[in-house]
């Protein structure tokens, strides 16, 4: 046996939700291809579980992180004379 890997797994492209039992500290991530399918899954699991919408993943990165990074770059360009 070797040492366990430390590199995190890459995320598939799609929309992610986290589903856990009510009162539990850990859950599972579920991916759906479209936003509409994700919302259908949220409605289905909300009846019995606690659901958290994590967002969209593109090329292994969260879409909101990509948008924030682009906004920071744009702000830096504006500040430079």
C-alpha cells in the first residue's frame, strides 16, 4: 500500500447539489446536466432530505469563481492609469 492521494478529484461539467440527511454533518454531491434537471432533483430530495445548491462547474472549477476572477481582472485594468 502506498500513501493516499492528496490531489482532489476533478469535477464534471454540470450543476451540483449536496444532499444530506436532516441533522447529518456529511452528504453526497449529485450532478445534473442542466439547471432545469437540477431544480427537479432539488424538489424531489427536499421532501425528505436537506439540500444545498452548490452551483455550476465548468472545466473542474466553479462558475461563480470564474466570474469573480474575471471581475477582479477587469477592476485592476480600470484602476491602472
